[in-house]
C-alpha cells in the first residue's frame, strides 16, 4: 500500500485514541497534503488549531494547504500561461506576439541589464528559476538574485521572491515572509518614474496577490473589505485579473469565496448573470484561442443565446431607431438596448420594467452579509451615550458600560509602567467584559488589533488549555478577534463549548458565525442551547428569530412569534427593535396563506417606523433592507389603489416663473451658446472626450424612501464628501442634451439656488441697531457659511474671549460653539422650542440688515440683475455699499419701502442644517435654556 495512505491510517488511529491531542489532527492534515487532498487537510489543521490555537507550525501548514486548495479551485493549473516554461520559451512567445525577433529582444534585454542593476539581477534570477539555454534550473540561485534585486528596491524582485517563499522553492516555506515582501513591493512607485509612465512590473502583481490573500484568508485573517481595496489599487495600476475580481465583488456584494478569487471563469459567470451573452460569447472565443479548457455544452448554450439576441436585435431595427433618435449606445449591452426599444414602443411597460428591476435589486440587498468585520463603522460619542443614559435609555446605558470597560482595557494595554504579564492579564479581564456586554463599541486600528492578538496568544499559552476564568476570558477575546476566519474560529469555539458548557457567549458567537456561513440550522441549534442557559436574553431571542427566518423550511408564523417575543423583552431603544418589526413584516407579506397578511405587514411596518423614533443618534438614519423592500411593495400597492404612499419622498416645490430673473436668463443663454459652439467646429476637427476618475465613490441608493432632504446651501462644495442618506431635490430648468461623454444641465434646488452661476458669499455680523460690525467679502458663493466663519477674525476673537461675555447668534447652517448659539435642529422639550423661537426672533435683525442693504442698493439684489463685473470689482462694490449703508444709518436717513424689504426677506433667507456640535457648546446652550427658558 502507498506509504501516504499508511501514514493517514496511523494518524487517524492516534486521533481515535486521543481526540484532544492536536498533534494527531496535524499529522492527519499532513497526510492529506501528501495525497493532494487540500480541503480535507485544511479541515484537519483547523481542528488542530482549535486545540492549540497559537501553534505556529500548524498555522503555516494550514496556510500552505489553504493556498493550494484555492489554487486548484481557481483552476489556475489549467491556464496555459501558468504552466512552467523556460526563459527561452517565454521570449519566443513574446517575439511571436510582438513581431520582434529574438535577436532584437536579447539586445533590448542586454541594454536594460547594463543600465539597471536591479533588472539585471531579476533577469538572471528568471533564468535560474525557469531554466535557460546552458543554464540549469536552480531555485536557490534564483532566490539569491531575487534577494539582490529586492535589496536594490526592485518591485519585480520582491514579488518573485515572495512567490518562492510562499511555495518553499529555494528557500524555507514562509507565508508571513511572502506577505511582507508583497507589501513592500506594493509600496513601490507603480510607474518606472514620475516622468516615464511605464508600469513598474511587480507592483500591480503584488497588489493583486495581497487581494487574493485577504479574499482567501491565506496567511492573514480573511477580510473582504481589504481584498477589495487591494484589488482596486491593482486594477488602477493595470491588473486585469484584479479588475475582474473587483467587478465580481461589486456585482455580488461580498459574495462567496470562489467569486472572490482570481479565476478567469469568474468573468464568464458574471456576464451570464448579467445577461450579456455577446460578451460571454466573446470571452469563450478568446479563451479557446488561448487553449483554455471549457465545457462544450456550456459554449453551445451561450452561442445559441447570443444568436437569438442578435436576431431579435435585427428584427426590431434597433440601430436605425437609435440613429433616428440620436441615442447613445456607450456601455450598453445588446439586452439593455433591446429593453430600451421595447419600453419606448410600449410606454406602459416602462414603469413595470423599472419596478421589477428595482425590486430585484432590493431582493439582492437581502442577501446575508459575508463577514462580521469589514462593514460600516459607527462613532459612539460618549457624551451622547451619557446624556441618553440619564434619560432612561437602557440600550444606551449598556453601550456606555461596554465602552467604559473597553476604554479601561485600552488604558491598561497602553500603560508601559505595568509588567507585560500583569498588563496582559488585567487587559484580558476588562476587554472580555466589554465584548460580553456589547462588542460593537470596540473599534481598533489594524496595528493595535495585531498587538492585542499577540497579547491574547501569550495568555492562552500561559493557561495551557487548563480551565480557569482567565483562560475563558482569553478565549472570549480570541474568538472575537478572529471572527472573520469563519471555519477555523467555529472549530475553536466548539472546543471552548466543550470546556465551558455553561458559558452562553461561545454558543452565541458560534451561532452567529454559522449565520455568516449560511448554516442556519446549526446556528438555530446554538441559539436554542444558549436560551436554555439564559431564557430571557433578548440578544439570543433576536438571533433565534433571525435564524428561523433564514432556514430553508421556515415556519413563517413561528418566526413572527419569535420576533414578537424579542420585541416584548427588548428595551425600547434597542438597535435591533425596528429591524425585528421590519423582518416580521417581511414574513407576514410572504405568508400568503393568512387572509390579513397585507394588513399585518402594514402594522409591523408602522411599528418599525415608530421604533426608529427611539433610536440613538448613532444608529440614524436607520438602515434596513427589509424596510426598503416593504416600503417599495407597499408604495406600489398604494399607487395601485390611488392612496398616498406609506412614506413620502422629498418633492421639490413648484418653481416660480423661469423667465423673470435676469441672472437665470443670462445663464440659460450662455448654456445654449456653449452647446451651439460644440457644433461649429471645422469638418477636420472634433471634440476629444476624456473622463476623470472621481475622487470619492458611493453606492447609489435603490430608492429615495427614507432619505433626508438637503439643499445646495447645506452642501460644502470645497470638501469631498458623500452625503449618504440624503437626497437633493430640485428642478432642471433648461434642456439637458447629451453631449458625449456627459450631460449638460442647469439645476435649481427648492430654494431657487442655482448650480453653475457666479456669486459671492458675504458673511456679515451686525448689532441690534442694524449696524454692520464685521464682514467678509471674498469667498465664492458655493463656499459653506460655516467654513467662512471658521476662517474669520471674529471667530478667533470670540473664541479667545476678546469681546467679553455674550454670544454670537447664528442659524442652523453654523456649528454650535461656546460663543455661537444656534437653534436645536430637533427640539424635544417646551423649553427648547421657546429658545428656538427667541433665537429666531433675535436673528431677524441680521436678516433685516440684509434686506435694508439690498433695498437701498438694488444692484445687490437679484431683482436688479446682479453685478455684471469681475469678481474683484464686485467685492469693492459690495464693501462700498455696506460702508454707505452704515453711514446712512449714522445720519439717520430713512430706509427704503418696508414692503420691498419684506419681499426681499421672503425671497432670500432660508436656514441650512449643520449638525456639528462640540461638548462645550452643547453645555453652554443647555445652560442658557435652563436659566432663561425653563420657567
């Protein structure tokens, strides 16, 4: 019999005699590696690590087996480009593809060798790695020359040396050393120089390799977010494989593991799911040209589908129709162009098609999250938690307690005056308490997380797997810190449950990880077991209800009952309470066997809306995919029955006449002139289109339901910022032709503020007599009021106490400060409402000052046509008008017509919203409310 099978039998016999001996599981894993059974090997190594979680030898063996498993899962061994080839064979293929002779190639390489010592070392290393004419393959010599290149800062040398470390060729196998080399290579300049924009070989390859490591969990903790970041960098630097993997991550959310690895077939699968049969067929042709192995039956299906699509495209005369209507076809698939034509021919189908697509996207959002860590992070302001705890918010009190333990733990961990052993023990005690209470308050940087992992490992080694409170606490910390390594952490937690059967935490954590792995039956069993230990725990009740909803053969009635049980036991401010109602509404809607299932759906939906009102500010705006789905379905129902939708969407007010404002007319004229100019180019000239990548990216919401309104005044145009959870409503008041590659439009928000017109934002402070005491006239009209104030001398003087006691009064567009009082955005008490009314009354002084100024000097008002001068001259005119206005006030000259002033005030002034507050400002404002408005 093969000695490998004999080794496997011996190792399995040893495991049967002593199941808790980690070495036996390790040896089973080694036997599976020898047999090429890498998935079984990973499973055995996970069991060994569960019994001995800090064993470095087992970790390295598991990483190697996991790397091999993913290599074969990706079918990289079937790709011809990955087959071993000598340097000469590679040069011959390059000559064939590029049209250059081998002699030209060798001369070019010789030139590079003479001028770049790093490249010279790399080329020599390639020859020893792959073998060449008169050069025998020698991995040790290849390693030596790659090391020389790496020492000279050559990214290609670093990358290839990392590959040898990862495979154990010519050097000891070391995944961690490989990752460090990849990180070093990825840190190099992606171009050969700032002036010579030739790709620096090794940089994009290293970035893509790091993305694979984080996507698969080889050598690092699996982290989809980091994988996407590395794929994005590699894609930006020209890696096609990274772009493919990144596209799949966007298309599938976090997806499953095999969708995240660098498999060429992923692009093929993605195009099929997208319905782009033409692109899938092209990929098949390209793959066949490169001798890739494909399924003949699948190729036939794709080609048949593509042919049917082309036939329908031709029958509908789509190309003729698109030319007649001057429609763009950029980035559109055949299927999308066909659907556009069908919707145009049958307008009634457009709305139905859009609704179906919208609902389909929403259903995709209901897909389970792939990992515990890596999602949206929140800030848990301690002052806010203390304030709401004092008001009786139970969940806020729980978060505050957990945060207290966490901060205490970090104080201990960062204290160098405590010995390392004592520090680790004290830290574990406080840190584990924070995890048990509410781990969501724990926020760690990657370097700090790594240091804490090492400290936890040290404590586990000291405990030697002997039952104690310290060992249990250390295991709580270890399980929490390694949650992203789903399968291996589940194995570890299984051992913990055997050691500490009365600890519900390990059952809860393992049940949660089973949920991320979509093993809902196993998760349900864990939460049922946890509830036997702590029957009234609302966290377990919620998780049990969630598992009931997700299992394959769920009982919808039982699930709704489970959510009701959670809702009755949970505090009114629990962060999951609205989601429980929305999930229950989803179950009711799906349970068509109930006669009143739609009414129950609406009932639970309304309960969720009400529960949101008690949520802490850190959880708002409340995000729920179940809510999004139910709101869309109920909105469609409301439209069908001519009722008002369940939750309204921000709608712009009906605009005033567009043809009475000289500035608007001038802007429209310039807009049309610019469009006309694009068509006046000589026949031998044309516009060159270019596209710049945005500095910031965001995921567009699939619905406007639940979004808050925002105006142009509230948006800061000098800062890159994504207004997540907000919607800008307004009117496009001029035709919007498609001028490739963009759309030209003129936009106006609800307050009739324009996009794309010139103005100057004037900041003015006045006294009770309407005398202007401070002014800044130099910033563009798009500049946010709060930014101008922050740059002003009056802000510095007030913050330094130069003006003594008193406050500056501002609207809600300004941030709250100790010297600047602003209104409450959402007053909750009678005293706060009285304060807001008083503040608004006092602030009418500055509004009247502007009204008087514009009434006396009509050139400053839109009714006067605006100032048609250069910005520098406009600044001088505005300052002169303010000076003359103050002089008229001193001379007690009469103001202009009151009706004119009133009309200017009605047209011009609106309050923005600024939620930025500092604790000192909050305390001062609360003190003012308490002292002057509470009686």
